[in-house]
């Protein structure tokens, strides 16, 4: 909740290590959309959080942590069906609805997000 990359998540703009813009959920394995935590509100040492430092959320506040669905060496990769769609979808979304919204969002990202993702 309260992720600094939320707009990029909504508009389906991919991010990655070393990029200042874009969502880390799609390619880097961020579990933020499925995690209920206040890391971005409370902040660590009143200063920062993983996602503010451009690091994917590991979901360490979730009951199932560490997540056993990950194979060795895949912690920073998003598990996908057929190499396209993320296996996990955000809490409260059905897979079909999420995939439809993701497809539409990919077709029309905002110019500001595209400009920021090139930095």
C-alpha cells in the first residue's frame, strides 16, 4: 500500500533495476501488489523503504514468507504463465479482469511515464 511506483503499476509501465520509473512487479518479481504492509507510509528509520530505493518488495510481512513457490535463483523474477502473464495478481482482482486491464493499460501509457522511464 502506498507504493511510490503505483502510477506506473496502474499504467502497466515496466521498470527494472537501475531505472527511476516503472513498476517492479512485471519483470523484477516485486510482491507489493499482493502484500499488505505499511512500509511506504511508516518508512524504515523514518527515511525510506525498499520500493522507494527502487528495490522490489519481498512480501516479508505476509504469513507465507518466505514464499515457497519460488525456485532457487528466481527471487527477482516475476513467475509468469507462458512467459507473458504474471501468475500472481493483486489482492482483490480476478485473473481475467486483471489481465484485461493490463492489456488495455499497455496500449495507452501516459506520455509522462514513458518520458520518465527513459532516464
